[in-house]
C-alpha cells in the first residue's frame, strides 16, 4: 500500500519483485494448506494475504492515536552501523494456539524485535491473534494464526536471533 515516507532512512527501499514473489508464495502455501511459519515480514505477508491491513509505521500510528511511542520494537543502528534487536515480552493470548503449543508458556520473554510495521487488525479475516505486546497502552499484534489451515503461524519477532544469543549466554 503506497504510504508517505516514514522517515526511517535505515530501511531498504521497496522491492516490488520481492513483494509479488513473497505474496504469491504465501498464497500458494495457504491455498494448498502447506504448513507456514512466518517470521517478522513473513507474519506481515501472512496477514496481508489473509486480508489484514498493515500498519506501515508504529511511530506514525501512535502519533495518529495522539499517544507517545517509546520505540519498544526497534532500535536504530549504532554509530558503527551495527543493528541490535530490542527485547520485549509477548503475551500468548490463546492457550489452544499453535504458538502456545510451541512456546509452552503464556508469556514469551525477551523476544528479539526489529520492526516498525505490524499487522493492524484481523477483523473479518480467517486470522486470530494469538500473541500481543502491550505497548504504551496499545496491544501490538505479535502473533497470528489462520483458523482455517492445519498450521499457519506468524510471529512478528525474530526467534532465530534468540538462539545464538542464548547459546552465547549473552
């Protein structure tokens, strides 16, 4: 969805070829009930293919709500250009969900986070919200699942980044 520039110079420019390719791949998997685990952009793509709107920038979204936003979900690169993930907790909202079955807990602690876009609302879609992060008084969707598929789970955070951090005891 074309939007005004969100001001995050660190982001790569839009890539229409990538967008179309990922959209078609996700749609194919869902159409054929192929199991899907979408991480970050993968969750966003699961949401968009399923009919959910995407909030293009959390800072702008909170400005529109006239609420403060304290960048809980994304840290800018440091002076050397290194990117670090922020950490926050995700509340699992449904104990019957795939997310709960995988995580085995109702709160997933210290998930690595690096995003400014999120799925906005799942009303009227075959999605259900299975994880959120309360952020400055607003629940940000952190996990979604398709109710009409065998296994289609998307998480907004980066569990693959937690593994090396955990192994390094950092």
